[in-house]
């Protein structure tokens, strides 16, 4: 018989209880079951009943329990109604099965059996998910779609998998001013009332591990007392502490307890205050030993600084850290468990600790030391989403395994980012899948700052860690995004509207990935070259239009969740990006004296006003649920933090004294007032691209006196949208004239003229065009029509795989949507290092040139870091079967925190130039895989010394002959 829940059976007077509360179950499991019962009420509008006696159950029942803690499950196992051996001894696994007539009076039961406490909890929340309840139901007030019934067929059975990564969680960090103000207003502190919501969020997302807020909070004191730790342990949350908080003590605790009369001394210094620090750690271990934890070991300086001063040698630091680890291990044996192998411990190889682990050619590091046996070695990204060192093949046998500390938020250089979500799923996948490939499978934790607005990437991060087999495959992020939207908004939007939510989420996170909002300024995007600023403004306008449209349509019940999860992070991000792009255009126009600059100042002011309005609404929506979460500074950083931050500088233009106009060719920096004595010849090259059918030029006012212009074009194959007009500099400050081409009428002409008569003379625009279709060229051949060639990496003409020693195959794959423009290519498996001409796969690009000679090839690459401490990032290139060159992506001596690194993480790109010899006509360029971490986004080829015009995104892709 099928298992069924209906409104009628839930609400009937004669109906028995739906949930069986077995007295032997963990109290935390009962608490979670109560949350699931509330989920059932949200779905059906009727609260289910619970009974602690089987006789009180109705015809349909939910039976939940944990192996070893449930007589009822054991009885059913012995009756062969269920098979607990399928989950017994496994980690965080659950059985979810419909059983017919398990007991008298129960016709059908849904059995949820966990292999352990968390397995049972995940099984209970699995029921919520099957009912259509979002994991964000409590955290973000996401309302599920109402149902009248829910059915699982007779014999239905599902056994979950063991999670791919053992410890999976997040770090609440950089919590002031946002998270701190939020929790103080809503809960009165960093207490158990607040953490219950955080723990529930973590568990519903199938996480199990948490680093609590620590800037000003003391987790073990703020509960009040131990209430935070007791609740975490009761609910099955494994507690940890950040990279500089060892032995179950939090950083603020020492600040609070230290003093000249303190038993812990008054110096966070293991050399001068060894006894006090040791006692401090010992008391932390005594206090926390009974709670499930991963104990952070090691030692850093106070407030996230280095352990010793700058005068200390590498050997000094290594010896001190070794001494610290020996002491901590002894304390853990004494106060937690004599068998260290049974105690989860973690050392974070963060910042300066990383070289202490590896050492150098003269100084052995801690790698392989007995002090670290069975310790999880937690590697880190560079705080900006790019992994640092990864385990070599030899290192992967380390018995403690490896972890990864990743960032969606960071308070530090080169510029912080702490305001709203700016993480992009394809980038997260590319980096974290590489971590998994390199054997980092013991612990994943991500810094989410204030949590708020990070719910989307956090869901992905934890789902990837929980089920890497499902989500770790190539190009699954779009599917994940659509499924995430369905989980949040199944009852809120139609299918067409959910497609628009997808476009908003994917669109705004892509733009934020190209440049984080806190990293924006007026000089990022070029105001005119390649029309990149205008293209971005158009894209922003489209996305904000969609967001506003859905905000008007969504009903009051679902508006708060839509606003918090989609509208606010998208609109706040896009509005700030728009403001800075407009500021860049304002400065550019002002320097040319264009009165259009004055109009832009009003638009920039409107963006500033909108920024405040968005934060204010975020703080008031849903009864003030998010008050405080929008308080982080986010505009105009000039330093790593908000000190000396600047709002946009607005430039206004005083009008000229007589009628004056300027003509510009759109997408270029060319301009003219038409004077015979100065520049009066401009060039429009857009139509050299055989598929471009429309281009434009613009006319701008320099004065507030009416100024007339005339457009004259006598070529039948060119038409202009305007033949003339008047700009008065007040009501009308600019006019864009669209130029269209009809190549069928060219009759062999390759250049036309458009004369624009202006108050000071006439400007002639020479329009260069081609009617060639290049069909005779091989497929995917890029053609030099503009003096340079720009190629998106996925548009290769050929791809050659390579055999691996184990019988496998290496090849370049396209990562859809990745990077700053279209996509990227990367060689897989990611763990291999290749030699061109021997074992390296390659992609080959085909291009045709008008002239032979020496050319420069500029590679646009993801700003990866070397995966070994003495390594580099490189690829190999070869032009026309010629010499193979090794191209280094980073300079000698490169390190995380230097200028090259900083530019890479701010610009989200790293460029490197090589030189090749080319022939007139057809050429090929092969890019061979080299080191791990090499990800190629774009290639630009141009004659030596003739680099195309600068821009943030680089030249837009040029013409290629035909499809692959």
C-alpha cells in the first residue's frame, strides 16, 4: 500500500498521529522532527500530530530513528521489513522506505532510518525536500507550494550515499557591522537562539561543520554559557574554529581573559608565556572535550597575524610551530582521548603557515612530521577564490587527509569584498572540482561572511561537497541553478518566470565575477572602446528590468524570499556596477567637453540614491528579518578596507560660448569638431567584419546654443538613420546615427564616405567594408579584417586528445559560461603535468593573415596560482608546426600577495604575451596543456608592436569563416 499524506487525514478528528516519537531517539533528532512537522503544516495547512506510543499512530505513519538507538527499527529489521545492514556502519547515511503494515493499525509507514544521528536528520529533511520545502524555509522564509496530497508508492525505497566530503560547512566571519547588528537586534547576541537558525540552515543544506562568528563573539560563553555548544552537539553539528583559534578556544576569549593576574598570562606568545598559553589551551580542551569537534591545532599571532616577528627566520618559525604542535597533541591525549587517531584535528596552512609546512631548499618544513600524523591538513585559496598549493601525488597518502578553506567573502587585500554575493558557480566548480581531483576530500569550509545573500553559492558549495558524483561533472552549474530556483520558487512563479529568475541569477553573478562590486571604480571598463561600457549598461538594463518585472508580479507571500535571495543581491550589485560605468563615461565625456557628461551626473546621483533605497528595503522587508545585513561598506575602495573610500567624483561641463558639436565613431576614441585645421577625417571599420550589418556614430553638444548638423552619404550601399538635425545642449545633447550596409549594392567598392557638416566645418567618416564571405577557407578560420584577431578559447578548429599511462585520455574541455567573456578551455584530468609533443593534449586555432611576419599572441588566462609551493603555471604554444614555446603564466618569484597576483584577482584575468612567426594566408596556433591550473579564456593575435586598443574585457571576438 502506498504511503500518503493528505489534508483530510491530517485534520480528521479520528485520525491518529502521523509521526512516531520513540523515547530512545536522540533529543536532537526529535527537535529536527518537530521542524519537519512544521514543514508538513506549511505544505498542507494542517499541523500533523505526534505520538510516543505506536497505538496512537494513524493509518499512515512516519517512523524515524537511528541504528542502535531504536528498538522499533531493530524489530522491523528482525521481521525483515527493512534491512538495516544497508546503512549500518556507514557515515551519515539514511534509509527512506515505504513499509506496508509494520504494526497493527498502521497500513503504511514511511521509515526513515539513519546510520547515525546526522544520517537520521538528513533523512527527516529529505522528507521535507520531497514535499517541496526549501532548505531555506526557516532561514529566508521561503514558502513552499501548497499541496492537498503527497504519495510514495508501495515498496518505494531510497538509500542515500555517504557524503563525498567528510566535513562540510561554512565560516561566519567579518561579521561586523552586518551580521553583528543583525543578531544583536533580532536575538540579543551571538547566542543559542540565533545559532539554532544557523545550525538548521547548515543541516538542511546537508552540511555538518561550522566555524562560528569570532570577531567579537565567544561561542562557548555567549549561549549564554555553554548553551551554544550544547545545542550544536545535540543537533549533530560538528564545531570547529578558524585557522588561528586552536584547542577549542576562540580568539576573543584570550583577549577577554588575559591580564597580569590572569592564570593565562598577558601575552599571546608561546615563548615568553608558555605556561599561561598551555593552561589556556588545556582549559579549552577540558571544557569542550564532550562535544563533537574538529580541533584546530597550530598557532598564529593575535588577530590573524604571523606567529613571530619579521626578524624571525623560517627555521625559527618552523621549530616554534613544531613545539606548539607537540604540546597540543599531549594536551589532547590528556584531556580528550589518549588515542590521537580517534580525535579529528586540523592544521590550517593559511598565509604564512604554508611555507612553515613546506620549508625550503635549506630548511626542512613540517611536511611528513610525526606531529602532523592523522591531522587534517587544510589547504587554502588565496582569499579570492583561487586555490593555492594542492597535494602532490606523494602527499595524497597522508593518513589525516586534506581540507580546503575557500572564500565567498574576505576582509583583506588587495581589496575586501564583504557586502553582497559576488561568487560565480562555474568558477566555484572549476576550483573546487580541482581540489577534489587532487584528493582534498576530508574537509571543505567556505567563508560566507554574514551568510545573507550568499545562500545561492553556499547551497551549491555544500551540495557539491555532499554529492560530488552528481554535481562534480563538467557543465552542471546551469542545471543546478535551475533546480535551485525550483526549490525556492516552485509555488511563486510560472515556468516562464522561473526562466527569468535563472537569467537574473546567472547574469548578475557573471557580471560580479567579471569585477566584484567593491572592486569597481570609474577606470575599470573603457568608456568607449569596443562599446564595452555600453554593452554592459545594456545588459544591466535588461537584467534589472527582468528583476523589477518579477517584483511587480510576485505575490505578497513570496515577495520576501524573492527580494532577499534574488532581487536585492542582483539589484544592489547591478546598480553599483552601473553607477561606476556611468562615472567612467562621465569623466571621459567631460574631458571632451561634451554636455552629455552633465546628464550622466544625474544618472549617477540616481544610482547612489537607489543604493540607499535598496539597503533600506532589505532592512525592512519581511518585518525587518534582515536588519543590519546591508551595512557593509561597498563603494569606492581605495585601500584594502573602507578607509579613505570615495564616492564617485562627478564632472560637470560648462557650455562653450558658441554653437559647437563633436562627432565620435562609436566603439573607438576617434572624435572631431570638423575643423579643417584639426582632425576631420575619422574611420569606421565595423563593416570589415563580414557579418556586421549596422554600425553607428554619435554627435554631441558642446554648447547650449542650437547647433545644426547635416549628414550626407551618396553611396547606395550605405544608409544613415538621420540626414540632419539640431542639438541645443539642453533638451537634446546627443544624437546617435545608425549606419546600415547593403553589401549586394557595393559593386566592388570597399570604402565609402559619410560627410557630417558641423558649425565649425565638416567631418568625413571613411567607411571601410568588405563583401567577402570567406567560404573558401576551412571551418573555424579566423580572418584578419581589423589588423588583429580575437578568439574566444572555445572556438578552436581542432582538438587532439593524448593517452595517459593508465590507459585513460587527457583532453581539453570547454567550461561553459566561465570567465569574463564567453567560456574557457581546460585540460582534464586536472592533476597531470604535460610536455608538448610528448603527452600533452592540445587545441588548435586556425587564422588567416593578410601579411606574414612576426606577431604577438596574448593569452587571457584565469588567474590561477601554482599548485606546488615551488611550481609555476605554464602552457606550450606552437605556430605552424614551428618551434614549441613554453609560456609562463606567472613571473619568476611570483607569490600570493605580490602585484601580479593582486592585479589578477582584481581583474579576474591574467595575460601573457608570446611571439610567433606567421605567414601570409592560412596559419595555425596550437595551445598545449602544461601545468595544472592553466585555464584559457581568450587569444588575441596582432602584428608585433601593434597592440589593439585597450579595454577591460579585451577586443571583442573577430570574424571567423564558418561553424565547426
